[in-house]
C-alpha cells in the first residue's frame, strides 16, 4: 500500500524542551520516511537523529510517526535521552476521507488558539477532519498557552483583522460554507464582525448552520464568575445569539444571557424557552449544578430542539443527560463539546437525543483517558495543567465511533 504526501516537501515544526544537557546538538530528521501499515491504518515513520562523535556521525534518539489525514504526530523518545517534546505537521497530508463533500464542510470556524494546550484550534480541527469534515480556521486569539495555566501571553484578534482575513477568502471565492462555529474571544468588535459575516454567509446559503459557544464564564463552588470582559455579554445577548442556530452555554452563561437564575430543572427548561425565543432552534446547557435522578456524582446537561413544521406548528424535543463527574479541572471541554455536537447534529439532524449521547459519550472517553494518564504522570500528586491536557490523539477511535456509555432521557 502506497502512502502519498500531499506536498513534495515535508515541513515539520518541532518544539522541544531540553533536559540537563541544554548544549546538546539540535536534532533533525534522517532521510525519507518509511511507510508502514497497521490493520486498516497506513502511516509514516521518520528517524529522529542528532550529531554524535561517539556514533561517528549521527545517533538515533527517537522516532516520529504520522498518519495521513490526521495532522498531529506521535513523538517517541526513550527516557535515556535528555530530549523531550512534541511536534506538529502543517499542511503535509491530503484531507481526511470525504473532506471535499459539499454536505460536510464546516469551514470557517473561529476558535482560540494557544500555541500549547488542548484548548486551541488544532484539536477542534482534528476532530472535524477525523469525522470527515473540511475546516478553515480563523484564530480569535493567539496565545502561548490556554488560560488554565498560571501565565499566558499573546494577541487578541480584533474586527479589522478578522475582516481582512475574511476579505481574503472572499477574493478567492472560497467563502462557501455549510457551518460556522465560534468559541472563545475577548474582543467585542470581533464578535460584532462575526455577526456581519454570518449574516452575509446566510444570504449566500440559507441552510448554513451557525453554532455559537458563548464562552463567558462558569461557576466554582456555586458562585459564577466571568473570565472575559463584561462588555461581551450584551453583544452575545443582543447580536450573536439572535443569529445563531445552535448555542451551547453552560448554566452560568445561560443565566447571564437571560437574566434568570436556575435552581431547578423546571427553571432550566424555562430558560431554554427564553433562549429559543431569542433565535436558536437548538439549545444545550452543557453543564449545570442541578441534581438529577442519579445523584450528586453525575453532571447534568439539558438539551432542547425546537422545529417549526410546514403547517407552522412548533415541535420541541427535550432531553437530560447525566454523565459521571471527573474530579479534575480540565480546559477545553467546552470547545470539544460544541465541536462534537456540531458534527453529530450534522449526522443526526432530527435526533438531538442521539447527537447528545454520542457527544457526551465521546467526551467521557476523552476525559477518562486524560485523567488516567495525568494521574500516572503526577505520581500521587495533584495533576497540573500540563498533565491535564486533553488526550485527543489517543482518543481518535472514540471520536470517530464512540461507544455509547451515556444515555439521554427524553423529558
């Protein structure tokens, strides 16, 4: 079986942390990659080498494995070497199978993009590619790492910069999209420009679906707090949500958008009705502090899909999902939830129950794999932010075809 590269030259970006031997010669890739096959998967393997007088030339210090259509790499470096790190492969492989299909092209999502950490564009992009979508990504922020770390540096994209990027797409006539997904941002002008772009795209394609994760804040120990500038709230409430088709707020964000507190499931359903009235056909409160039938060890998510029939009557499907709580502070789960919900509602457009079951089940697989790995790395200590990075690459099969381990109840 032949493995073909999308480009004739592999551009490989390597980011390394050096151990005690910081003066060690820089590593490099040795020769062309070797093609290999494992089951139904084909992949490439490079040898990672660095100059060595003892080896009279170069010594192999590890291997790099890459899969076509899956633009992340696995770097294997034995413990005896001081070199540790990770790698990213930009634009070297053809799109994932089915990526060119016009009915599955969620191109044009904007997501936060730290250079390090799972709350960034790459995991969301990879998720879509694995599920057969083609994606154009606009970075709403460019941070050194996600904000779950003690320190972060970077830039926030404003409306002028977003407009310039979008104009480039228009000039090339590639602004043809079926979905738009937006997430974390910190700039009000950027959000307002998103609304203008979505409205223009909907004029071109009346079937375009806009999925908005209104990232504003969350609750800790029962108290809500915003972690973006407060002037984003009226822009989300008055401009963004009315043009959205699907929104995925957590309980605190749903309360902010409606001005209503949620203490019971009944109140949550009333809040979702208020959000429906603002515009979106589908509302999913991704997490809450409500207690469900299974008890305090489970996290409650609630979904509501309202569809208008040909005769003008409205039909609403409501569901409750209870998933086991994981005792850790993850970052990026909201991004992951919104992206998965987009993908599974595309595949099950009239069945919110199935879409949410697949979304939450896949989330559970990723989180359980992440916490198991993090605890092993922590060695009995509390895992830190770096150890709690979501294990996306290792969860590829669960993303593609999740075992349904969480069931939704129809209300």
